[in-house]
């Protein structure tokens, strides 16, 4: 399956870079009867245009649901199990926490771990976006359709500018996941309580939860062989003992590190690879 996964990513246009982290395209030309079950662990909110494939997610234990062909996903505090039948094609974009309030009126923590039709949040603009993406004949056409609709959305909230402190915390979380909360807050000129409130509104989770998830993703990326941490960095990522590491992997994957190392997780693995490729771009 891993060899059949085709992925491409694109940086947003300069005017959208403060709001959108990345555009991406995933494709897998699988047989009609193929079924892929995996999980997602997204650090940011995403919008996904589902162009081909029968997609569903486990929204409650044992309950699988769909949300149409253009879907909003809030940031994940834990794994979101997903299932796709047949070959699939997906395009979409990741929303920067620092740009959240320019695109959504409600705090992100009200939508974290959520999956719903984008129409519930963006109305007719969501229909316009998916129509443009479906009609496009190449990646550029799809990106143009998404970017044009994002610009329309930004015009609805002209007073909400990107948050530079949350932009800086995004960098900290991606590059220094073992930092103390108090030290991160001091770097941003905030109290720990202010950082907590701002992170819940922009990232959807508390600073502690953000860094805990990021630390796990750093360890999982190294385990998958997509990063080459130095001995100092690797030492910082190590957990207190094997049982601690096992607990964290079970929390975020439902597996032990040993099982995860050999498991086929094509969607999450692609996400880890893309995360590492863009980790130091800011």
C-alpha cells in the first residue's frame, strides 16, 4: 500500500501563508474491493475534499460515519480512526492555528476532535469550493479553487489578523516539544494562564496537550525513519521508561511502539513524512 500512495504538497500563495500551512494531494490507485483502515492524528484543523473513494471515520466506538465530500476536521487530541474503500483521491489544506480566528468565529476547542461537513461552518462557500475542485483538471486548478474560496472567507472577518504569538508557539511545538510550559510562555511574553487560554482558542488544545502530542509525533517520525535526530535530541525525546513510552504510543495509536514500528499505517505515515518535510519552513 505504501508504494501506491502518491502525495504532493504545495505552499500557499504569499497572501494566504499566514492562514494556511500547506495544501496537499493524496492519491492511491487501489482495486475497487480494497479496504484501508488507519488513523489520523492532525496537529491542525484540516479541510479535505474527498474526490474519490468511500470514506468514513469512527466518531464513536464501533460507529462509522461520513460527512459528505468536503469535510472539516478539527485538530486531534487522540487518534481518529478512518476507513476508505477502493482507490481514493483527496485534496485539502491545513489551517494555521495563528490564522484560526480569521476563518472561524468560534474558539477551536469547541471543534477539536470534530468531523463535520464544511457546509455547517462555511455555508454555500463550501459548496462553491468543492464544485471548483471537482471541475479542475490538475493540481493547480484545485489549489486555485481552494485559495479563491479561502480569500472570500477571509473577507468575512476583516478585523481578525493572524496571531504572531500563536505563530511562534506553532514553531516551538514543532521544533522543541520537550520545552517547559513556563519557558514557552516566557518566550512569548505571556503568563502560563494566558498561553493556556490562547492555545485552547487557536490550537483547540491546552499547551500541555499540544506539546505532548508533538513529542509523540517526533518520536513516531524518528521510529519511521523520516528524521535523523542527534543523540542529544533523541535523548530528549526518550520517555522516562519503557512503560511510559508504551502508554504514550497506546494513547496516540492504540499500539505499542513495537507493533507500531511494523504496522501498515499508510495515511498516518504519509502525514508524518509531510510533517517532517515542512517542519523547519517557518
